[in-house]
């Protein structure tokens, strides 16, 4: 559902958030992020610069430099991270062409497309980075508990 750049951006932001990369916390270096998420450093550098320009991340140079979240993970949504790289599904564009989606003259897919686009857009705009990290922690704990002998 996300294009490649948006996917890399989301994984990079999750990595920075996991490492406490907000506020005064330790910054994450681009090479460490690239290695952790398995993305070529040069390509990820462009993604990180775009995220910085968009106000999702902050960056600093020097021995203690790197990337941090510009805002807290609880305030940042998937839409904030993916937005600079792709548009969210919109109901204003017809699924069957480039014409505007007109509810008074709907296409064959209008009702289903509008419902799906609203749900996807709502998910992207309401799901925070913090909630994704919480879900990841819960999943990891469950897997660890299931793998331990009783």
C-alpha cells in the first residue's frame, strides 16, 4: 500500500522513535538507520532529508549528530511520515479514471471506493508512531511468552 520511499520513511521513523530519538535523546546516525532497516545509505539519506524538510525529523551534524523526531511519537501519524512521499487515497479522484469523483454522477465503483478511501485515509491520519511501537512491543512480548516453556 505504501510506495517504497514512504515504506522506508516509516521504518526509519519507527527506528528513530524506538531508540528514543525525540527531544534531547541520543540522535540516530543515518548509517545506523540504513543498516538496521536494510536500505542503501545513499537512498535513505534522500529519504531522511525529505523527512527533515517536512518537519518530521530534525538533524544535527557533528560527533553527537544524527536524526531525532521533531515531535513526540504520540503526536506523529503515519500520514505525517508518508505524506511527503505519496498521496493518501482520496475520494475526489475517480478510481476508474482521472476525472473528479462526482457523487451525483457516480461511476460503478464510487460507493465502494469512497468507503475504502475514507477508511484508509482515516487509518493513516489517526494511527500514531507511538501506537505502532506499542503494538510492536506487545507482539514481541506475546511471541516471547509463547516460546518460553511452561
